[in-house]
């Protein structure tokens, strides 16, 4: 019966590549051509920042960038570099209501973040301001976090964090300006402090650019007593222009 329903559904809505719309044999996937254009992040990588490293020297590796400027979060992992097809897929979810990508993104995130998720207590999204949420009608980070929770069984906690003030867009700001822009912009609500205190959290966002936003989130969570704050993201900006002061 299930197969019959699925077959009928495929006739009504034929499966296509989520990136280029080429015909496929199954839903929630991308074609081989688009897959080959995504620069997936694989080991060796920096254990703190999650950025790819040139050589595997064995054991836990920390990049020079993490040594020079340690992040406020404990570890970060991302699915792929933020370019070409991955950028288009992320923008589709974020700006064009392409919620059909959530299952594929959920699988990718669960795989990329497996080392973060296996002993974590909570999954929480990076929150939007109330005005941004009203204008966009959804929080893309919440969609991603909920999907990862569904796949892994880790508890989804959408109210672990809240925005305490509006912040100007980060686009065009330097690394230091981004930090100052979001400093103190997040807090753990009083009614969720008992949940956050002592917990090992995985914070989910769509893109890590300089880490300023997730860093500010991590500081707020640790101030409320979180035992560990890791970050899981779809994409990571590795362009040196974004990583400079």
C-alpha cells in the first residue's frame, strides 16, 4: 500500500534535483552533477573551528586561527563551504521559502555533526528578532534544528535563546565590527535557565561567516550555565576576506 501511494505521488509530483530540477529517481536529493559542485568539508579539520586543514597529523588538531583567537563555543562543524550550489541551496531555503530542502539538509547536518550530537542533551536554533521573524514568517535555523532533532532523537529546545535587541545587518562589516554588533544581543530566558544549566547543547545555524553570531549565542548560553556549546551549520565561509580583522 505504501509503495502504491508513493508511486502515485511520484506521478503527481515527479522527483527532481533540489538544485537544478533535473529528473531523479527519488525525492529529497540532488543530481550527480550538482553533488560534484558542492565542496563538502571532510577531515582533516580543526576541532574548534571546523575549518578544513591541509594535512592530517593524527589526533585532535587545532588550527593556527583557533589558537590565535579561540572561539567562545567549544566546537563547530559544517556540511560544506559556502559557495556555488551550496550557496544557492541555502539561499533558496532562507530567502525563497524552499522548505523542500529540509530533509536533505537534515541528513547532511546529522552526518556532519555526528561527533557533536552523540552525547548532546539539547538542540537549539539561533533565534531571529521578532520583526525579522514576522517579515520572513519562519526561522530557517529552527527548521534545520527541528529536522536534526527528528533524525537523531536529541531534544529540540526552540526557546533556549532569545534576541534581546535588534541588530543591524552583518553584511559588509569586518570581523571585529560583527562581534561588536551582536555583543549582548542574546540571552537565555528566565523560564529556560533550568533547562540550559548543565546541558550540552548543539546550536544550529545556516551559515558560519566569522562566527560572531554563534559566538555571542555561546557566551549567553554559558553565562546561563551550559556545560558545553557546540555549533552545527550547513555552510562555512572560508574566504580569507571574511576571516580578517
